[in-house]
């Protein structure tokens, strides 16, 4: 076999190895992004021209997130927010529309306290998706209902669902430590629940077991 043929064979083998390695790296990156972003990965794929473009967008979100100063709440701050949420949920009984608007403001306030920029709603979604991808659709739905509630276009049942959706993200924002790992907690669950008494009162007015609807 001539030298030229040997060179061609070697070049082809090297190219094949590189192609296989690249494919493996792409697959590993895809799995990592799926694990981290959850449903937001599929949403990004649906909204972009192709999967590669969607993954580049998600990688850009990660880079932006890493540049933010996301921090855990101090225990006393977390407890204060938990008390505020109980007050908001209590108001739902008599003024559901007002309570939902307050819940929206409270979630935004916690985001700002944690270090998330809050000026633009779409940017909020993008930043939150890096750590809270599995609950982000709840936030979208709650915000949409809240916007209609401001125009008095939402039913009591929709308002109740908005409270459910807001609380899903609110609890995560209170408990996730530093924002580095999705679902990580600081081990203190004392501020998570709102207490049966308040939920029973909501049941009296809405005909539901509790405001969560679970």
C-alpha cells in the first residue's frame, strides 16, 4: 500500500474519531440542558428554527445567569416574606383579585431580593428558567391571569389558580440556596406552608379544599 493511501486512511480515521467525539459531546450537552431546564428546553426548541439554535439560546441564558449576583435570602428575610404570603392568601377570601395582584408584586419583590433583574417580564422568564425551569410555566400562567384580573376579566376560579401558580415559584424562591442548583434547599421548611386555618377559610368562600387545588 502506497504512502498516499496510508495517509488517506489515517486522515479518514482521524476525521471519524473527531466526528464521533463531537456527536458524543453534543449528546451530553443536550442531556445536561434537558436536565437543567426541564420543560423550558422543549419550549425553546418549539420556539426556535432548530434544536441547535434553541440550545445556543439556553447556553446564553446560563452565561447571563452566571454573571448575576444571585444570593440566598437570610433566614429572617425569608420568614418575613413567608408571613407576607400568609397575609396575601388571607386577603384572597374577601378580595381575590387584589390578593392575586399582591401575590404578583410579592413574587417580583422576592426575585429582586435574591438578585434577579425585574424590569422586563420576558427577561425575568429567561433568567428564572436556568434554575426554575420546572415551575416557570406556573409563573407565566399566574402572570397572565393577574394581567386579566387587573382588567376585571378573570373568574374567581382563575384567580384561585393564579394563587396556586404564584405559590409554586414563590416557595422555590424562598428555599433555593444561592440559585446554583435546581431544587436545592437550605433544609428549613418552616416557612413553606401557610397554615390550615387560612386555607379552610378560603375553602368556605371558593368551595375548594384549599387555595392550591391539590
